[in-house]
C-alpha cells in the first residue's frame, strides 16, 4: 500500500522557521496552524512553547495528536489570527518571541470538495475557513451586479470582472448557484482559457474566497497585532501566495522598517523610530526542488523582520474595498 502523503510540511517551512530562530524557553505563535507544520518545526527546539491559532475547527481537531506529542508545550485555539493579541493574553502571554503566518487557503482545504474552495472538485459553494458567516453561495445570490464586479476585480484581479458579474446575475435568475461546478461553468463560458494559462475560474474563485473570509482585512489586523505582541528582538515571518497579500506585507514592513520624520515644511517633530528591522531585503522564494514537489510553492513569498524596542505604530486603515457586512445588509 502506498504511504499516505505527508500533510504537515508547509511551503517555505524550513526557511520561515529559520527566520524565527527558535530558542529554548521561547514562546512562539503559529498564527495559521493548518496541518501543524510550523508548530512541529518550532517544537523541535527543546523548551519552546507554541500557541497555535486557526479559525478552521477541522484544523484544530486535526492538531490534537501534536498537542499530546508536545507534552504541554502546544496550545491550540480556534480563532481568527487577527485576534492573536487577545489569544496570547488569554494564555497569560502579553509578549512573545516569534510569530509565523501562512496566509491564504491551505492545501487541505482545497483538497476537500465539501469545503467548496476548489473549482476542480464539485461541492457546495461554501469557501468559509471557519464555521460562521455567509457562504460564497450567499454572496453570489445576494450581491448586486456592480458589487460582484467590484469584488471579482479587486480581490481576483480579473479583467473580465464585469462580464463575469453579468453572467452570474443572468444565471441566478434561472436557478440558484449552489455548487462550485455550477459557478465554474458560468465563469468558463465568459472567460476563455488560453493554452498553458490558469483555469478561467481561478481569479473569480480567489476573489470570492478572499471576500467571504475577509482575508485582507484580517491580514492587516494580524500584522498590527504582531507588532504589539512581539518582544524587542522577537521575529515575524509571513508566507504569502499572491500579489495582494504580499503587497500588504511588503508595505507594512517597509513603513515600520524606516525612520519617519516630519515634513520640512512643518514645525520640527520628533523622529519616529522604526518598529521593525527588515531581515529579507527581497522576498525568499521556493527552490526548484520544492516547486517540483509542490507546484503551489511557485507563487510563495516569505518576508521576515525583527521587532525593535520602538513603540508600535498602531493599526493601518483598511482601503475602501467592498465590505462583507455592508454587502450582506444591502449597503
């Protein structure tokens, strides 16, 4: 019988954990626990403690075996990673030595048809990482054509977003769009695939998934929380998988990694010291061997930084992109 696939090796896992430089006695946050790959690697350093966070109840349940193996050094919490500061405080940890984040949907979620993330597997049009809130089917059913076009354009970077939105609105008049196959077929009739190009529905599915899970707002809040929770000398490592996520991480670290001074046209103000020292001048990317073993690694980028003793700058304001709560109440 063939061996079961190893599910706990995250993309750029070795590089991300190396950036954290775990040490005996340190406390670390695996902010997107998933299959536990980062946590397992951190726990390999004796004396470390890990707080694992995931909004996916299935991931938390799947980590109980590792909790037992860790002998009290791993605590799992079902929550959004934007709440990591509150999670740490509830565990009696107001400051930690390192935080790792793997942003976006996991391979486990993509491989489970019933979760509704993949256009390649027919299942209910769900896409929720957690157990609560509107599904992708709810959004497709209730959003106006204009809202759908904005969602698909902004979060999916789909240049045919208006045509896709028109097709969805026309199709839902005939019958509810309740499955991934149904939505994929609708999009594929509008967006024509080119040889060696991605599947026509890729960007639309990405957009709905990001919107349903409020992923970019979550990331912005999680980065600000990490800034508040990390000790001086503590490290942050973030792995992202597409340009929208990476841009947020890059801009966050760039803003916090430079000294800020007032305008020369205004009265002199005290310089604001950088709250992070950048460890990755360029993002770390996967090598050929890892990409060959896992094609998803091709788009992965790792950025890392070390917390300074400067005060946290505070949360960034989210751009004015479409809001899930606003759309669902008809605003």
